[in-house]
């Protein structure tokens, strides 16, 4: 179970807000999670869901390839305890920071897949009848 505390709320217009939470994960580590929502309680639920999803991830395989100028191409195969499988590819700079808009996530649930390019990170949502990539 994750415990999330709201740290910041920024108005985006049209009744939506960008929320930043500090979440304590099951293993004792903490994670800063940002979500967009129209109200406080929904934002907290989204942050807790994302935290639980991240804490349940098991990276089963990771491969890194060095490209030019110390840029690394990374492929991760990730499973979670809910049966979702995710392939995540991204680029890392020489300080191991993820390069913006370099993350591609393919989510597979129930034999169906969805792929999406995300700004920084994301996770698989298998709560409906088809997979959904949620970017964070």
C-alpha cells in the first residue's frame, strides 16, 4: 500500500490542476509522482494507483546499447503482479537522465497491446477490457 501526501497544486486552466505528491512505497522508498486531475480526491487516488503500479514492477530483462556522444539506448521488459507486461525503451544522457520524449511504452494485457510515446515515464493500466498506457 502506498501513502501519498500532496506537495504542490498548480492550476492548468479549464478546471484542471497539476498535482505533485510525495509517495511512500511499500519497500520504504519514496517517489515523487505528478498527476493531472480536476479535484483533490481523484488526484490522490491517481497518485496512489501509480505508486502501487510502480512498486509492483519487476524488471525481468534490461539491455543497454551505447550510441554516439555517450547516449545510451535502453530496453526494459517489465512485468507486474497484476499480469501486465510492458516493454519500455528510452534514451539516457551521460548523467543517466532520461531524455525528454524518448520514452516509448508498449503495454500488453489480455492478449491486446497499446504503445505510446511519453515525456518521461509511464505505466500500464489493465483495469478495463483493453490496455492503456498512462504517461506520467
